[in-house]
C-alpha cells in the first residue's frame, strides 16, 4: 500500500487543472522525460525574482547579498538531499552538461598535461594515454554515451561497454572489461528505457579493484528513490532538476571533494577565477571553478523547494508508491496479446519506466491513439538507441510513473493500449 | 473523432500495402534519412533517365504515417522530372502548414495526409520520404539550377 | 528628452514594491550585472509551467507539442529581435557558455582534424595550427578572455590583444595585430566596465582583410540599443537573457548559418544527434547540434516575453533614455572632488556603465555607504581585471542604468557619493 | 545607523594607520591571497622561530575592513605559536558567523569587527588576512598534526 495521498498531491500541481484533447483529464505518464511542477516550486522561484533578484557572488549590496544567500542555501539543501556537502555540488544547466563537465575534464587534463600547462594537484587521474579505456554500458542514455565517444575520438582512448542480458540487465560476466587501462566507468543508476536499477555496489567493487573512477548517471534515481552518495561509494553523480519537480535549466554534478579539486576547469569566464591578467589566469576552488558566468540562482531556489517537497513526502514512500504502480502496470500489460515488455518483466530492482512494443503497431501510432484520450506516454527511442537496437526494436512506447499518478492512471494506460489495438485492428 | 482525420482508411491502406517498397539495384544517388526522436528511417535511391525523369525506389521502417506517405510519394513522383517532383514536395509542405488548399492533381492520395497538420509532432513523419527524395535528386544532380532553398534539418552533417 | 514613462515601467517590476536597508526605496544601479524582471516575463514563464510543461522535441503527446511550439516560437521571436533567422540562434545557459561554445569549436575541430575524425563541411576555419592567433582586447570581460586563453593553452595558438587608449577606447593603431595568422577576433560591443561602445565596422573591416572570423560579445549591447546582426556584419554574437529583463539561466549564441554549420558539437548528449550506435554517432544540424539535453524552454519563453517588452518600448527609445541618464551622471560626477571616471568621460559612443574611483576611498567602502541608503551599485573588478590593471586601479564603483531608472536615481547616486566621502572624512 | 557598527572608530583607525604593514626580507613561507570579486589582495610571509613562535609580515591593498583586519591580525597573532594563532582565527570566524560572543582576550581590537557579520558580503574582507596567515603557517610546516580542517576557498589551485 502506498503512503502517498495522490489527490492531495495532485492539487499542488497547477497543470492538472487543465484538460487535454477532447476535454479529457490529463493522464501524465511522461515524468521520465520531465516531471510536472508543484506550485511550491513555482512560488519559490517567483519569490526570488520578485524580492531578491541580483547577480549572485558579484555584488555587495543588499539584494546581491540576499540572492547569494538564497543560492548558497539552495546548494546546501540540495546537497543534503543526496547526503552530500554543499562544496561538492556543482550547478549546471542540466545533467547533460554535468556529464560533459566530467568528460571534458579528461580532455582538458590530457591536453594541458601534454603541453606542460599548470594542472590542479591530483589531475593525473584525468590524463589519458592512447589505449586507455572508458567503460560505459549498452543501456546508457545518449547523454552518458556520446560525450564519452567524443572524448575517445579526440584523445585516442578506447570506448568499451558492458552488454545487456536478455531480461534487460547489465551483463557483468566479462570482468576483463574492468582492467588497469580503465580510467572511468560511467553507467546509469536506473535505465530510462528499460527501468532496470543497476547493481551499483557490484560496479563500484569491480572499478575499485582497477582504480577506475565511477560516474553514476542518477537522472532517473534521485527523483524516484532515496539516494545517499556516501553509501553508494561512487565518485560522481549527475542529475537534472526538471525530472524531480524542479525547474528546467538546472542540473547538478556531485563529486568527491578530492576528485573535483583535481579537475581543471571546463567552461571558463567570470566568477570561476581567482586572478586574471592578459597573460595568465588562476582558478577558484570547486564548486565555483565549474560555474562560470552568472548562474541560474532562481532555478537553484526552485530546485531546492522541489527537494523540500520530496523530502516531506519521504523518498522511501515515493519509491514504494512507484513500485506499487509498476507492479500493477506490469501485471496489466502481461495480459495484452502481442505486447512485449522491453526491460525486466518483473518488478525486482526496477524503477517505474515501463517500455513495450505491440506486434503490428508502431509506437508512434500507439502513442497517438492514447494521446487522443488524454494519456501522455512517450514514443520513440528515448535517447537510448543502442539499447533499442540491442533488443531488436526500432522504437518503444514508454510509460513512467511519479507521485501524482495512481492506479486509475495504470488502468487508463492498459485501456489505452486496447483502444490502440482496436483502432488499428490488430 | 479528430484522430480519424489523420488515420483515414486510404492512409491505413497505403500503410498495410505500400506501393513500390524495395530498393532498385541500379541508382545514381542514395540517401538515408532518419527521424531521430522516433527512429523512423528511410533509404531512398534515385536514377536519372536521359529524359530527365527520376526513377525512385526505397525501403523504410516507421509509423503508419511515414510509411503511407512514402507509398504515396512513390505513386505521385516516381518517374517525374525534378521540377514537377519538387513542386509536389513544396505543395505537401504548404498543405501541412495549412497555407494552401490541397490539390488532388498534385498530391493524389496525399491529400488524405491533410489531417496530419493537426499534430505538429507528426508532420516530420509525413515529410520524411519526400524530403529524402528531394535530397537524393539533388545529389544526383537533377536540380540544374542548384536550388539553394533546400536545407533538410535531418540530413547527416558529419 | 526621454520617451519612456519610467513610473509606468516601474509599476511592471514587482521588486520595486519592496524597500531595502533602513526602509529606503530601492535605487537599482546594477543592471549591468543583471536586470530586474517585469511581471510580463514572470507570468510568461509561469504560464508555460502551469499549462504546457513537457520536455520539448521529445514527445508526440499534446503537452510535448505545445511545449515544443512555445520553445520554437520563442526562438524565432528572439532571433527577430536581433534581425536574425530562428535556425541561426542557439540557446545556452548564459553568454559565457555561448562564448565557450565557439572557443571549444576551435579546440574540437583542431583535435578531430589531427586524428582524421569526421568534421562538418567548412570546419577548416576552426582548425588551429601552432602559432595561429586569437585576437581579443584588453577591455574584455573575463568571459570573453579566459576561454580564449584556455584555448591557446591547449592548442599552442597565441593570444594577442588590442590595447586601450587613455580615454578608454580600443587602440586600433597597431593593425599588424590583424594578420594572416589571426583566426578570430573576439571583442566586446560595449564594455561592462568602461561603458565604451566599440567601432564594430572598423573591426569587421580589419578582420575581413585577413579572413578572420569576428565574434562580438553583445551582453551589454543587445539589452540597451538596437542591434541588427546583418548590419553589424559579424560572424557571431552572444548575450544573456538575464541582462535584458529575461530569466536567469538562458543565453544565446547567434552565428551566420554557414559558420554554425561548419562547427563540430560542443556539449553532446540527447537531442543533438541524428543517429547513435555504440560505435558511431552522427549529429543534427544547428541549432539543435549545440543544444544537448532537455533545454530551458520555460526560460526561452520568458526571454521572448522580455524581447516583446523591450520591442514595445522601442530600442531606440531605450538607448536614448539611457543616454540622457548617462549624460546627467557624467555631469554630476565631474563636479565631485577626487573623483576619477574610468572610461570615456563624455557620452559619445558610450553606454550607461559609469565606473569611477574616489581618492582615498576604497570602492567597497563607497558601495557600502550607498547601500545603506538603498542605492545598489556594484563594486570590485567587474570581471574585467585586465582593464582595471590597465588604468591602475584595484577596483571601481560602477553605476549602470536601465529603463526603470530616472534622473532622481542619478541624483541619488551623486548624493550617495558625497555621503560616502563625508562618512569617511575624505 | 547600522553602518557605524561596522565602521567603528577603532576600525577606521587601524585602516588609516595599519600596524605591521611591510614585508620582512626573511621568511619560511609566503602566500598571496585575493578576494576575486573585489580585488583585495594580501601578500603574507611567516617565519617560524625555534620556539615554534610564528613571526608574520604582510603587504596588502583593499577596503577599510580588509586592511583594518590585517592590522588587527598583526597585533593579535604575530609571534604566537600555531595553536594559539589558529584558535584566534577560529574565534574570529565563529564571531562573524555569530555563533559565539566575541572574546576580547583573544581578538583584541578584532571584537570591533563583529559589526561585519551583518554584511555577509564583507565577511570575506574581514577574514582575508587571517586565512592567509593560517595558509602560510601550514605551508611553513607549523601545524604538526597537518590540520585537515583547513580548506580556504580563495587559495590558488592551479
Ligand atoms: C560584457 C560582458 N560579457 C560577458 C558577460 C557574461 O555574461 P553571463 O555571466 O551572463 O554569462 C557579462 C556579464 O556578466 C558582460 O557584461
Ligand atoms: C538516464 C538519463 N540520463 C541523462 C538524461 C539527460 O538529462 P537532461 O536532458 O536533463 O540533461 C536523461 C533524461 O533526459 C536520462 O533519463
């Protein structure tokens, strides 16, 4: 049983006041792409603009002080949401930038080291030699794949990947993938396509034996389950605000402090420097070193309010609620003739992203029929084309659940699939 | 129901029994276009006759709209010269942007695609095959005046 | 005379409803750092979240369509604000990212070309050889200096710079700075420290003779004067939303379409790809190629509303209004004993940033006394340390004016300076 | 007026007539700290006597608060051992975070810096010299137990 009061929660989200096509109620099953926002988040952001707006860390007047204070308070609060210290949390525009920040740290450290340019203490961990390896998996979102491909293409490092088992899990049987050339292992915590929750302790253990860094793509975990970076034992995590009830335009990179300190800057400009002359610039300590330019302070304040909202619900309760919906959805889908779930078919170590294909029906067409009755699912490759190829599908239809969904929404999903089949006569 | 405007019988017929699907062995140019969000793909080949007529063949995967539209494309512009084919493509675009009334003489069964205009996310599906044709025709040197109008956002860049 | 009705404008900005220290009215003279936001902008952003929120370019359901439509409409509207086409406008998190996008295009093109990796047609313009030159100026904001220093440090290119005359202008006398090794000239349109408006046609002409690209930092011009990219004749401009009444967390890079098309990707991930496999990825055309990850759609909508707001006032009127305030401020400051203006002392080719130092008084202390009576000025180096060094000052106090300022605010500034002098007995 | 709480007479006196300003020729460690937003700078040198006492000298540029605070720092911790000096630094930090009552025995004229706590943007100014001292002392090997508490955000990293 779920401890969430979905009716009360829904009342906090203005978007559910509108109706969609043909005056249907909105059945929003696309939180895996982006979540809806409660008024508490929107109010926090607006309040920042209406009463404290100023450029943070750039002035000494009252508004600048208040804005800086609000921004840094948000940082501390979001850090505490994942069990971290404020100084180890970097704000980015989205998770994608956060991943690129890490991949470019390797590029920049490598190039600077080749030219004997100054590097922070400990930067050797980020210096790549020809033939060094970057290890990802076949279930990665493009955001956690393409930056590493690009890094390899520019440095001569080799990209390797962990394959997938038939039932949608990482195939960790080939432990030679973890070897002494492996510099970093970058994998997702929870697959946005398959729903699989990966065995992080196992990966950390394998990486530790070869001294590789571990980067965890937490886009689909931080919004949906309790995450404690210390307990996870990884070196980095990244996620976006917009998938956890927060504003668009903000993401986070968390890193162990000694690892962040060892990284040269990525995006450079104002506020990330210590001292600048035409000839030479020295850089601030993290997190500032990685936050060039006027930052998204209002969005940080909004994201912090989102963390408060989720904390008040209890992340255990959120996970339990989604688990309940996932079990119901998997059960409902199992009965549908011609339907194949792409990803684990049971609810063990599994989040609420449920992807499927229907024989004789293209996902785009399925999604269209559902949309016509107000059900918003996502169709396509979900930025995870390699995993689609792995499972021999061109695209899937995907439903994802969140705190404002209930069993009625699951029923709507199942009914929607039957309508689509009927509409197309398959 | 608006949905039936898009999924007209005639569209579903083309989808289920596509015309001209299958690649020719001989060709002057081949293109591969994709719709990156949904994964729809088409491989399309053209050869130019001495008379300037362009023969098209294709193979594709995708949703009902993209497949039906490819089938209609084949019916309408296979074996036309570049100018006539391009005019049909432009007319289809204009119809989907609702800036003209659909002309059955130009689009044939394609006028049934008018319902797609209500669903902006699907317009790309309806255009995929036609844009691929235009790209291939240009690559085959069919556009004597090297039309600069053409910029296809899904064209491979690297 | 100004054509702006400042009282009516002020009523649109919620922040002026509050008071600051000691219940003083807010005299906001720090728009050069960030501008305040009218309710029209805040409403537009909130309306997006409350009624259309979805991940853009990633779904086919109704909300996704509406969100995509709102986002792309915003792009077209903002592009038209600078006389450009939608497809040539890239959204970034701020101007700083936009500048880095260009500097990293050089880095990435150079590295990919060295390794024979695929590059877009025309990318040779971005390939650097040892000894190639990047030309900046001594008045650049750190955002338009440090990225180029970093690029040089990583590629072996040489950074050169245009010096400054005593009265705060670019010294274009040494034309040998423009030579056939010069790959790009990156200069500011209007200095945020000095207020100087640079002679763009002269720079474009010099650059053209040697075939160099021209990048214009338009952070302080687009918000304050009519800007038409076609008339300017440059290859790129960049600016931020937050300085033109728009939200934080969004900036723009505009580039000529053939130049943008020639650039390899910078930040990579979802939505910027054409096709992905584990082995190889191909990329979308601009602007998408440069917008990896879920973008800041709500902020784009807000920034578009800001463009509408400014367009309704008329950018000519905005410039004229600021000019009037600047003349009054320069006149008032000229009478203050021991005060030295850093930057042009007259109002010719000059924007509304007015920097000054006071003999025997540190800017931090000046700013503090002003703040105590509600006047928000910025103190420090304004992210332009090299120009501070050039003029032999450690820091300055800076007032910047915008549409919600009037002559009373200028009087408050002048009176504030006198109070500071009195307080410290100098 | 709150402003006078920060700019007390005693602060302005130190600002106008700073104590101990000027760099010693001999030293075991030198640091250069800056406040990047406002440009305040300090160069600070320490040498360690055989008795463990640390002799400090400095040169600086900056606002009244940062200069007065450096002068007070000189009065209070020049010629102290590391532990006593560090305790004073910690006490100053705590006072500026308003977590302790200021103790004149430890901070001397530094208690007059308490008014700075009302202006968070100025806290850095008040701390600049003291943090530089701590950094220099550690670099000179004065902290036998290699204190891990110390992380100075303005310290040069590259
Ligand atoms: C001239 C100039 N260039 C660049 C920037 C950087 O803008 P942002 O911090 O919004 O990226 C600013 C403002 O901070 C500026 O005034
Ligand atoms: C697993 C995963 N990784 C990375 C991303 C990228 O996040 P964003 O687009 O917010 O940068 C997403 C979502 O799009 C995701 O689901």
